């Protein structure tokens, strides 16, 4: 029975989320059970695509990505895939009518990471952010609003800005790994060899503006989604705060993180704020 295979596929996507991101998986667990699995399904898909271009250095990444892209196309067309992660993803795409143009934009940005190492203009940078982050926020929003197109349009900008904020924080946090390990630099008009406090402050101000717009959207989310998204927001805001207090020279030479004890404190505070209806 396909239902058994679907159950195995869903479990695979849950395991991918838990294995690759303890922080995000914690935030997902704070979503309502009715939508939790579908967010796992989306995360599993985007994580696998990202891993191909970022991690599989001993293999032909372009070939692997082409195979993955072909399998994705067949999964969306046939409503089944023997790749459990893609089978789970296509289920969510079909269930919530996620537009294929969002998926195409995501794959386009991931494909850029196979060969593009520098984003020299703001337009290039924004296009990459849209495909790698904004559309992921929109895919999740499709799940959150459960077919309410009017609500989707109202919340669309906030979801995109929040996705942008998360991605830009990741860029700043992973500066050393991206620049030294992958020879990539995403921030335009920024010489990472000479990153100073002025350049860092400009980046952080841009992220803060995205967070502000994203938070306004969080306040309007359906109850099923609000606590989980708010938890992710608070975690990334804390990470940005730590980055803003870290000298630019240190950001270039280490990976800043939020210690586990601080994470648990943040998550508990999010829960109480939600229960007390502060959000």
C-alpha cells in the first residue's frame, strides 16, 4: 500500500530535519500537529538540494543536482517518487497547491551555487535571496493559510522578508565557511578580506529591517503557525544580536552560535509569551 510508503517518506523528512537542524526542528514542533509534517516535508526537500551544492565535494555535484532535478520533475508530475524526501515533498505541494514557479526559483538559486562564487550587484544578490529563501517562506505560508488566498496575499511580504532575514543571518554566521571553504561571497559591495565594523553594521541594519517587516507578518499568522514561526524568529534575532556584538575580525574567523542553554531559555520564553498572548 502506498500509504505505508508515504508514512516512511514522512518519517524520512522528519529525520532529515532533526539531524540537520536541532533549532529548526524545535520550532517545527511548536507548530500545530495538523501542519507540522508538511513543514518537515518542505525542509527535507530544500535541505537535500542545499547539501548537494554545499557538501558533496568528492562527487560530481552538477551530475547529482541534475539527477535530483529530474527526479523532482517526475515526482511532481507522477505524484510519487522512490526518493522518500521527494515523495514527501510532492505530497505537500499537491495538498496545498504550492506553485511550481516557487520551486523553480528555489532550484535556480541552488544551481547558481554550483558555479557562481560572487554576487557583485544588488540585483544579483536579491535574485539569489528570493530563490534560496523568500520562496521557502512562501511555500511554508501556503501550508499555514491552508488555501486562504486572501490571507496568503496579506502575509506574503512578511513571509518573504522573514525568509530573507533568516538567510542573511546564515550568510553572516557562515562567513568563514562560505568564503574559505566554498570560495563564495554573497554580500555585494563588501570585501570580505577587509570586513570592518562599518560594513558589518550596514549588513545588520538591512537584516533588522527584514526582521521588523517579518515580525508584523507573524502577528497576523493563523494560530496553528504563530508559535512555531515566532520561535524561529526569536532564535534568529538572538543569533543576530550575538553577531552584532562580535568584532568583524572574529566573525571572519569563527562560526558564531547560540549555546544550547540559551536556546532552551529562548524557547521557554517564546512559549510563555504565546500562552500569555503577548504575540
